[in-house]
C-alpha cells in the first residue's frame, strides 16, 4: 500500500518575544492510504501544530510534508489551497461552519470551489446520510452542536477526499453525541476508503484507529500500530 | 500523483459567478450593517452630485440669461459726467438707450423720521432691456416709468417698516414709494445688504440737489442694438478712445464671463467641501471594513481550509465593498438630486437670477464613478489584509506568526500613494491652477494629519496618565476606548473634523464681529459724516456741538488721480503687459488728506514722516499706505506725478505707513503734509462719537434735515451690515459643514453597531460577574462621553489654532475667545455622541444576558 502522507524530520519553531519556542522537533512518520491514525498527547505537545502542517495550513521551519506525493514545502499558499481542495477533508473541534450559509450551502462550498456546479443533489444526499435531511436550509446558529458537526462531516466528504484531518472532532460535544459522531466518522471513512488522521485527547476515540502516535514536548514518543477490536469488528 | 507533478492552480476571475454568489451569501445577516457602512459615503456623494448638477444648471442659466446679467448689450460707465462729445457719440450709436446715475446718499423716511445710507439710482429709459425689474405690486415698475415716484429695496422697506405710499426724502426732494424692489437683474441679495437701492426718475435727480463737488457718482449709459455683432469691437474702441477719461465699456459677454468666473469660484469651493465629506465617509468605510474583516477571520480561514485561494477570498469581500460603493453612490446621487432642489434657496443671496432645476446626468455619472472609486480605494486598505489571513486560524483561535519582523508591504504603500494621487488629481481638476490643487491636497493631508496626531496624542496621554485612583466604572469605560477593534481614532477624526469646521466658523465670525464691536468702547469714534462741502463745515460742527457730542476729527479730502509712476505715464504702464500693477490702482480716483500728525491708527514703517512743507516747494512729500505702495511697486524715495483737478504735482514718497483699517474712521492710501493741499478744492469728513444709538439717530436726522447732501455712516450700521453678510456666508458654509457632521454621525453609528456584539459580550460578562444593569449602562454611557469629549476637544483645539491663524494672518485682527460658546459647542458634541451611542446600544444592558447572546450571536 502506498503512503499518502509522509512526514520527514518536521520541526516548527515559533518566535516568542526574544526567544524561540520549538513546538515540533524532528518528527517523522508515514501513513498509508486508507489507514486511520490518531495523534494524541497532552496539551501543548504540538498535536494541532502537526495537523496544521500535515494539512498544508502552515509552513514548517524545517523538514517536509509530502501529501499525496506532493511536497507541500515547495508550494505557495494558493497551490496548497488547491491541494486541500482536491485531496483533503477537514473536521474541526468547533465545527467551523460559515455562519451566513445554510447547512446545504456549507456542504456545497468545497465542490463549488472546484467549479462543479450542480452539486445540490450530492450535498443533499450526504446531509441525509448524516441524518439532517430535514435541516437543509437551517443556518448553523439554528443547529445543535452535534448537528453542526454532522454538517461539518458532510462538508468534509463532499469532495471525496483522499485524506481526512479531524481536530478533536468530539471535543465540544457531550458523551452521547460524541459517540454518534465518532461512529459516523469511521463509517463514512470506511465507506469512502479515506485515510483518517485524528487529533484527540479522547483515548477511547483514539483506540478506534489503527495506529496511535503519541507526542510529548514536540517529539514522537510512541508510534503504536494496534489491532483495534472496533475496527476488526467492522471489517 | 508523483512528487514532481506540478500542481496547476485554477485561474481566478472576479467575474466567476460563484464568487458573486458567495459574496451575496456571505453578506447575509450583515446586510443591514453593510448598508450602514455605505451610508457613510451617501452624504458626500449627495453633496458632490447636488453641487455638480447645480453647477451645470448654473452654467446653463448664465448662458441663457447672459444678457439679463447686464440688462443691456453694452454698458458704458464713468466716474465723471459724460462730456458733450461723448453724448453726441452715444446719440450716433442708435439702438435703444437708457441712462442711470448712482451714488450713496442719506434717505429720510418721513413716516418714522428715520434715516439710512442708501444707494440712489436715477434712471431714465426702459432699462433693463433684457430681464426685468420685479416689483410688488407688479405694476409698480410701469407706474414708476410713467408717473415717477421711488422704488425701494424690499429689505430696506422691511427693516424700516415702510409701506407703499410712504414718503422717502432724498436731498431736497420727497418721493412717494411706488413699490418694493423684489429683483433687479444682475444684483445679488448680498450686495443689497451693503447698499440697499432706491430707484428714482432721472428727471428728478437735479431737484434732489445731492450731486455736489466731491460726491462719489457713477454715470452709466445702457444700449440695446438691433444688431449686436459689433458690440465687442465698439466697446474696445470706446475704451481706447476715452482712456484718459477712464471710461469703461462692458458688454453682456464680458459680464457673463466675469460672473461665470465668480460663480465658478463659488462652485469649486462648495465642491471641495463636499469632497471633504466624501473623504471622511470613506475613512469611515475603511475603518468599518477593517472591523468587518476582523470579524470574518474565522469564515475566511475556513474558506481557505477548504481550498479557496487568497485571490478568491479577497474577491468575495471586494465584491461586497464594490456593491456597497455602488449602492451608496446610487442612493447618494438620488439624495443629491433632492438636495439640488434646495440649493437655490441656500445660495439665494449670492445668485442674481433664477436657476432652473435640471438633472445633470454627467454630474450623476461623475458622482457614481467617484463614489465607487473612492470607496473601493479606501476599502482596499483593510481588504488587502485578507491576503495575510492564515487558514491555520480555523484550528487555532490565535497563533503566533513566524515572520521575522515586519516587512514593508509594498501593496499597502502603493495604495496609500494611489489614494493621495486620486485626491490630488481631483483637487487639481477642481482648482483653477494645478498648484492650488496640490496645495489643497497638502492642506487636507496636514489637517487630517493634525487631527489624527492630536487624537493619538490625547489617547496616549490618557493611557500614560491613566487615572488608576478613579472608581471602577470610570476606569472601565475609559479602558474601553482601547478595546481590540476599537474605532476611537476614526471617530475622533470624523467627529473632530465636524467640530473643527463648526467651531472655526463660529470663532472667526465672532472675532470679526468683536472687532467691529470693540470700536464702540474707549471713546473711539462711532459716527462719520461725509460729503461735507467746505461751506457746510462750520455749521455742521456747530450742530454736533449743540447735540453735546465731540468733534473728534475734521478731515479734509482732496481727490486726485495718478499721472506718472517713477516717471512712467500711467497709460504706458497699462499698455505694458509685463507690469504687475493692477488696473484699479492705476485708474482709481484717490481720496487723500493732509495733516501734520499721524493718527493712532497709523505707524510709519519706512522713511520719515514729514508734518509740513513749504507751499512753494518743487516736490511735495507724500506718505503711502504699505498695501498701495506694494500694489504700485513703489517705495520711499520714488516719485509720483499726481493730477489734482487738472493740475499736475510732482510728489516724492517720504514714508510708508502701516494702517489699521479695522477702525471706524477715515483712513487714507495717501497722506500729504500740511502746507500744500489747503488751496485745492476739497470736501470734509467729520468724525464724532454718539453715546448711544438714539443720540446717533438724532444727529443723523438733524444733519439730513439741514444738510441733505451730507451722508452719515454709524457703527451700528456697519455692525449690522457685517453681521448680515457674515450670516449669509456662514449659512452656506454651515450648510456644507452639515454634510461633514452628518457623515461623522453615520460613521459613529456604523462604528457603534459594528462593535455592538463585542459590547454585548462585555456587558454579559460584567452582568454574569454581578454588575447591576445601571452600572453596565453607566459604563457604556461614559465611554461615549469620553469619545465625544475627546473628539470635541480635538476639534476645538484645532479650531482655536486655525481661527487664530485666520484672524491674525488673513484678517489681521486681534484674536479673542469667548469661552462659553466654545464650551456649549463641546457639550453639544458630547451630548450628540452620547445620544447616538445610547440609541444604538439600547437593550444591551437591560435584557437578560442569555437572551441577548441567543439573538445577537
């Protein structure tokens, strides 16, 4: 199986006042296509920074990220945007729906950006799939947290991404809703054959992936390929 | 995909329909706010469209009614009675003719025994040939032509409560008032204030006995030709032929040009003031968009995450700004057309005819383009920040930049340059000369820079000397001025500029009036009697003494003209195109005096004062006022040949005087020493002081009764005239300043509403922490009080400086400040800001926190 994400000696240094703050220090790993992986670690360990760099949202200080065979470091911001639009899906902790767009419009945006116009039916179908068939024209403010995250999932899958980055997708939800959302993520992921990279604090969620990378102080302290009972069961 | 496969970025065009759709979708829930931003430019555009359109209507009106400006095809005028040869020549010219003799004189109103200096116009013939004199009753003009009587200026009739049929005495003859003069072709309302007109039949002029030696009289002859084609050449020929007699021949075309020029200046001034309002509005738009973009950070970051390019994101918001600019300009243009309807009323005192209302499509188009252009330029400043918004913001609320220091943003600086260029080009386009345009742009930059600088200084001072010992509410509201996304500076700029304009106008007007008023103290003269003949002098002196009033000065006046300057004939200088000496200085009839001492209004600044000369001396010493010396390009030691009633004298300038012209007493361009002019034909001026207005009126009545040719001017009249003219001018300026002030108000409203959610969050937090509603309300109210107070203070401080500069340098008068009215302006600004702020913040402090968060989020 070929690698969809290759991280090589990745470091990120922020300038804080007079001194440098190393958030990520020489991180390397590969993720194969179709696999699921959780990045875990305590607060400030560099999880979100790593996710941002992997998704091409930021530039590394050193090292490189190769996403679907493309070295992100060589690209300018617009080219990285294009890569994101073509191959990447996002799920955020605080949902990040565009408040002025309806649920349906939020879902359609990534495909519209590609220039695909008649995407209405596909977006509607995805929203039905996540259980929001009757909330198509609702604005984010009219939806509960769980519903907003479902819209966010539908948006993440509309462009049939090769890789899905999820940043604490259940972090703002209650336990019951969290379970529903995580099931939905894995279900959609499995059906679409998408690679999943998950950043989370929630070990229960992390354990559902095939691999757990532990970060501490900006370094990988553990890279654990596991036999996940949940996944085995699903397969 | 291979590692080396190049990624092809899709081409982005602003005409991509999706971008427009996205801009429309993204504006949902903010449209009200966007409309409010847009309203900041509405007034500026409205003013520009109204004035440009009115300017065009005015131009059309001038073209259409060019002949009625003069009332004839040709006007010939001179300060001397027409000679026999001239009259014979005029007769030979044919066409329709009329003549008019005009001069200043005292009018005595029999019905109430009051007197007033008026401008008498003795008319013969059916002038005006073009346009008409409008009277009430309308038939009065016809009656005047057939049966005589007097036509009296409407303002004068109103002021002295005269009615039709009342009697008005001019010199030795009384006239029945036939009608009220409503409109005279070519005469503006403001001009009537200085010298209200009274028309009498030419045939009755002689019997008034008013024209005597030394009277300042204009003799005019009007012509209407069947064929007007040769008028220009005729005028030129007549002026040349009668050059020595200082005859002026004015054609309707020449009048049209000079009037068009004067109106052009007015139009340009108004347009520039309107442009300032538009600039203020644009700064408001830029500030509002700056906050808007900040509030859109997360949306922009998400769009970038899902693949929106920098350019696409930028276009989405540029389209919104452009739409705002277009809608604002359209609304402004519509409002402008409505305002244009009102403009003739505002400018009525400066217009000499009716201006027909026409909608100028070119003015509207210009307004629309300028509105859109300026809005976009100013909106681009905050919009280009979108380029730097990282998609990382979607996963992190804040992140630290890894940039090593600030790089110079060339795009931003290019925009600043472009804005400066557009403003300068607009100003150059408005001004007669490009240097004036650049000066205007520089002046604007200095004014805005000073306002912003002073505002920043005040804010810095507050931060630096923050009153830590104050109570919580006072400190919190003061600290709110520095909250993130604050618009304190832009509000101080817009409100401050409005205050600056109003306060400056007030201060300047006050100082001018105060200057005239000040003359009323310290036993300064306040009543001048002039045109006193030699044989009347003693009797009038006696009359003044009888009324228990002092004769403060008796001033002899001799009239003369210039013949040679530095041994060059005046005619030669006039022919010399390289000469800088103005024609009026060469051609005027100089009224001079002689005495052995300087007055307290004078000071010798160069040369030496000569008190007396030997009557037999070859060369006579003369002292010139510094301004006229500058105009004539002469100085101490230069020789002037003068013509006193046909007798030439050689004079040598022995001193240059600085004269305080502000005082109500006769001052002179030329003063001769005693000993030489005593024998020249002369008239006199007597200067006295009346202890109160009643005494002044009593003396004027007594003088007019016994010496009808003598005229009087008193301080009260000067004061009233100055006040009235200033009122008329300041009304126009105030009208224009209103655009800036209302723009300031809309900018304030937009700023308050833009930060409303932030205020709600603060208020909810405070209330959750236990603050009472009243405390929250007081914090909000105090913030506006501070804002209004600081903006007002900035404006007032600058207005003090600018009014001081205007008084000292432009009017050369002492600068004084009355604190109470300034305080009133300041309080007014504070109250207005408070009122607007509280109106827009209503409901924040009173409703339950959760309810507000649900509805406003």
